C-alpha cells in the first residue's frame, strides 16, 4: 500500500512524466504513444487507489509550500475532487487511444507537441481536482488555460489563431480581472484560503458581499462558460477533435464548474448561500444560459459548434445546481459532471470519427452516413439520449436530481428551464442521428477530399473510421449505460460533502 | 583574511568594482577586463547575500568609512531594504556580464570592449553605492557615477543604430536635470538642518517645526528622483535609452537603474522624512498614487502599439514602475513589501526579457516585430524564455510576477482600497495583449527567408544566463518565501520611520 500523500504526488507526476516523455521520444511515434498510454493507465490506477484509500479513511493532507498561515500550495483529496479526477483520468485513456487514431488518420503535423501539451493539460486538471485551497486551484487553473492554448492553435491557420486568441483572451481575461480579485478578497476577509466544509467566510458575512463575491467567481471562472463569457468554447472548436472531446467537454469545462462547486461547498458554504439568498440572481443567469445556448445550438450547422453550444448549456445545469443553494443541487451538479462528461465525450469522438472517415463537418452533409458507419452513429445516439436524459442512461439521474433540487428550493423557474431544455436537447441532438440513418441522397458523390477515394466514388464506399476512432466512443457510450446503474453509488460517495455540515 | 573581508563587506562590495574599472582599462585586453570584472561582480554578489543574511533579523549594518564616525564621516548604512536592492543589482550585474561578453562582440566595435567593461563596472559601482550609503550627499555622488557611465553605455549602441546617440543625449539632459533637482533638494535640507547623514537628518527633521524649505527640499528630491526612476510623466528618456542601447546594457539598466532610483525615493520618504503624516503622506496619496495608476494604464496601452520590441518592453517597464510606486502609497506593511517584492521580481523578469530579445536581435539584426517571425521554430529556447518571462510580466501563477501582484492586491484590500485592486488586474490584461502580440508573431508567422545565414539558436554564453533567470522566475514564483520575508522586514523598518531602530551593528572599525 502506497502512502496516501505519495499517491497524490503520483497523480501529478505521472502526466508530467508523460509531458517529458512525448518530448523525449518526439521522433519515434510508437514509443511515444505507447508510453503515454501506459502512463494514462497508471494514472487511472493511481486515482482509483486514492478512491480506495479515501474510503479506507486515509488522510491526504500534503503541504508543498507554506507561505504564511492560511496561504500555501497544498494538495488534498475530497469526494468531489476524487470523482472529477476519476472521470478525467479514465476518459484520458479512451481519448488517448482515440487521439492516436485521429491524429494518425488525419496525418496531423506536430503530433509530439500535441501529445505533450495534452499530458500537461491533464497534469493541470489533476492539480485542480486535488487542490487543498483556492490558491493552489487558481495556480492549476491558469496552467490549464496556458497549456491548452497551443492545442487550440494547433492547426496554425488564420482561423486557428483567431480562435485561440478568443480562447486565451476570455479565459485569461476573466480569470485575471474577476477571479483573482475574488480570491485575494476572500483571503483579505477570511485570512485563509483553505477549503473547509461549510465555508470560511464566517457567520457574520454580509449578504451583499457574498453576492458580489459570487458574481466575481461565477463570471470570473470563465471555464464554466456562464453567458456572456461563453464565446471561448465555440472558438476552441478549431482544435483537433480529441482536444474538443477530452478538454472542451471534460477537463477544461468541468474544471470550471468543479471550481464553482468547490467554492460553493468549501468557501461560501451552502448554508451561507441559502441564508443570505445571495445566489438567487445566479438561478436566472444560469437558467438563461441554458435556454439561450440551446437555442443557438439549434441554429448551428457545424456539428462541433452545435456540440459546443450544447456544452455551454449543459455546464449551466451545474451552475444552476450551485445557485439553488441546497444539498440536492450540489449533489446533482456533481453527478452531472460525471454523466455529461461521458455523454459529451462520446458525441465529440463520434464527430471526430465522422470527420476522419469522410472529412465532413456540417450536419446537413451527414444524411445517410449512419448506414455506412453504424457503430459511430449508434454510439452518437446513445450519447445524445444520455444528454437528453432518458433512462436507462446516466444523464437521466443527474437531471432528476437537479429537478428535485429545484422543487425543494421552490424554484419553479428552474424546473421550467430544465423541462424546456430537455425538449430543446431532443430538438438539436436527435435529428443528427435520424438524418444519419435516412437513406443517402441518390446520385450524390463524395467530395474529392475523402481519403483513399478518387473522384466519383459512391456513398457506399464510405466506411467506418479506423478502429481506434470508433472503439473509444463505443466504450464511452457503453459507459453511459453502466453509469445509470451506479449513479446512486456516486451520489452516496459524494454525500458527505453536504451532510457533515449538519444538513 | 576572511574575517577582514567579512568585516569590511559593505565597503568591498562597492570599492572592488570601482577599482576593477581602471584596472581593466590599464590591462587593455578585453579578456582580462572580462575576467577581472566577472570576479569582482561575483564577489560583490556573495558579499551582498552575506549582508542580507545579517540584516534579515531586522538589524542595521553601519560601516564608518575611513574611521570617521558619522555624522562627520561618511557612513554606509544597510538594512533589509538596501540589502534587497543590492542583491538585485549585484545578481543582475553578475548574470548580465557573461551575456554581455557574447553580445557586444556584434554590437560594439572591438576597440571599445575594454571601455565597455570599465563603464559597466563604474555604472555598477554607482548603483551599488547609491543603495549602500547612509549619507545623503554620497547618494548624489554615486548617482552621478552611475549616470555618467550609463550615458556612455547607451551611446555605445550607436554602432547598431545611430539613434542611440540622440537617445543617450536625451537621457543625459533629462538625467542631469533630475540630478540637479535632487542636489538642490539636498541643499535645502542642508540649509534647514546642517547635516547630511541620513540618521542625523531624520532626527533633526523630526524635531524641527514644519517649514517651506523642508517641504521644497522634499519636492525637489521626489521630482529629481522621479526623473531617474521614470515616474510617469517624467519617463520620456526611458524608451529611447532602453531601445537603442546595446542589448546587454538594456538588460542591466532595465533591471537595476530605475529600481535604485526608486529605492532612493523610498529611503528619503520613509527614513529621512516621515511618510506617516503631513505633506509627505499627501504627496504619496494625491500625487504618486494617481500617477502610478495612470502609468500602469497609459504606458501599457502605448506598449501595445509598439513595433519595436525593445521599445515595447521599455514602455512596459514604465507601467511596471507604476506597480512599484503603487505599493508605497498604501502605507501599510504589505503594500511597501509589495513594492520591494516587485522590484526583485520585475528585475528578473525584465532582465530575462531584454536578454532574450537581445538574442533575437543578435541573430536577426533587428528588434522590429517582423524579425521575430517564426523564432518559435528557429530559436526554440529563446522563444520559450520570452514566453515564460512574458507570463511573469502578466502575472500568471507559478511565476515571480504573480507573487508581486498577489501581495500588491492583498495590500490594497488590507487598506480597504478595493478599486485599486481592480486597476491592478485591469492593467495586467493590457500586459496580456502586448505579450501575446509577440507570442503570436513568434509561433504563428513563418520565419523570414533570408539570404544571409539562417536564423538559429543563440550561443550558449547568452542562452545560459537568460535561462538561469527564467528558472529563478519560476523558482521564486513557487518558493517565494525568502524575498517576501526580506521585503516584509524591509517594510517594517521603513514604516517604523527614521533610520535607527536601536539594533545597529557596526562592522569594521568604529569611527572616532
């Protein structure tokens, strides 16, 4: 049995080794990708060991650098972080396999720098998941922004450069202008930044102050993509699809909502939010984000952009859970991090598989593709249904929890938002699948860009993407089904974060 | 022997470089000059670290020159505040020198190399002396030593770009005006008190009724030094001097000269005068504070539109000086400490940036933005250095710049000035823009096809000192305790007022 704090260090060290490994073996692709695959497995193993040790009652506290009392770089493990780390690390395995297939299938250039930045982004994600205080979290939050910037700009085209500029501008701008002052303000008020169950602001905090601070964080954590600071997410879609899949459906965006959840539980304290009513306004903002982003998603023809707007809307589910300021909302939000991760990564990987096989990006061109690529489109269908929230798929539970939370908070607006949003999900996700299984338009030919086919090739020649591209989404789609049956366990695992404070 | 060195540390740290300058010229060989300079700089740095350790318990070192006791004799008086400044100057001096050796090969005609080392050592001596001395007039003397040699150093850039001459001339005129103001201010003080020793001055000023001579003296000192430190509307000499000087000189000046001038302002405001009330306080809150914030925004905004990267960095320096001044105006421990921490961190950051940019100039022959195209591929280590130092300039966590920004903001909240905090972060966003303009050119644009030698990585002699600074930036961005602690001790000493806290340790032979 490895000592608990060594496990924490391992979680940071393994992706960092991956970063160096990719650089070291930048000229031997098989060695590079195989090594990172092994490291991804190791990382998942380490996180699972943390999970088991945590259940065994292990203490994790690990102070790296102590600046002043209450101000340190420190790591710790708590249920929310463990769940987030589990999701990110297991999905890294799938995405890495997928990424190898995608990058090779597309003959992308600069693969070594791609995979090394990817590993660094995972390092930052692990750091966020296991931060013991807000300062550490902020450090890794910014590292995540910087390490994903080269990934977004990977194609080095004019468009990629513009997208990356929006990406960095919004994420770094919000974090510097709003998030950082919020952090310093908390420190100036509370004298500490440690995550403590029930909050650190003290009992006599003024409601107006809580409201302002919450606004600084809700908008300052730009990765949570609360409108109007959501534009970076569609802009980031110029990145290669594996990046969109793991980072912009799981790691980066979930780091944002995870931060908001952590702030709610460990900095503000859910009780404080309930008592002061300071989060009321956020219900409306998050609700608005959900509906507006869904409406925009419906109007997008580019598949990845549609999925991006869908992510914006789904992220606000979690923000909404925080805004409801009760324990059900927090748990529902935490569960939604998991279920949405599996659903959305499936959708993105399918979108990438379609691109590898046919080089098609627009939904209107995808008619009939499902017949040639049944596995891809079935996986897409399962992912879509999970996002919509139909049983027996994982997404059903998190939506259910959030509905319960809204009802117990007496927020009829939130209930209405969730219902309407589900309908909108159906409207913008299912047509893609249905269109895919429709008969192919007669007599049309594929573009010449399709790999391995000359001009005039028929639709029938379209095949599934390479196995490395369609197997991972199939697995994550299967994960959506499995998670349906284990959702209760995840809730049970996370529930100490809301019960110990006496609720 | 060792005892003798240690006992005379304050004197040796300054006099060795002063002696090295003429010795280097006498030998007349550039290699000999380099090694003599290098040895004295390293020794000087070691002595500064030793003195910093001595004062880190809050005591003050006093050294009586020539066995004459103050206030008659000249005294070197070192507490945590000067120790920190002296560490900055000596560390940067020692790091820039090996870089300079490679860089001046191309930038300065071979006949001037020994002279370069001599001027460099004189400039170094001057800056160190200003920081070490406890005698107000001695400040002026050392200031002139450093200024005069700086004018020559800047003018040496003329081989690359003739505009260096007019830049040096600008600097000469404005610098002299500044020095004149300063010395007139000292004259007023002398008239009012009859002494020039800082401890004695502080004593006499505290016991004398407020009068216009004393106030006028303060105004002249602040304005004179304001010119030297490039306080916002008085910064006009700086962009030219930094952009047209040889790269090594830009790197050394940008990281030390303005900081030393700022130190003088701090020393006079807090230790000689009394900043806690009266017109000194009014000056800080109603004149320095608005000017600092204006500098933070205006200079950053101007930096965004520069095509010359060295000029971009120069304007960024003007805005960063705004941060350093801002901390002082809080008049609390965190704020004053923030000023010192930012001096330390910004010296590393701007030094590294000027050195990295200098390497690009060395290879491509131009500091204009287009010549940076594609160096992400052709000069990967240089480009990476620019990125890391740029992140520190923005204030991204895990770099030194973040630490100073954090402390500066924490001080503002402590003071209850939360809008100031937002001004700080607002100006950082401008830094994001000008840094990223550079990053995009480096990584997204194709390298220029030249008929001359292809652009490749700079020589190790330049790369290694730069990367030592880059590693220091990251190191002090994470393990920030040492500079923060020293800065807090310095701040405590300054805020206590006066220059004598009863813990004076006399080094060497006490004067009679």
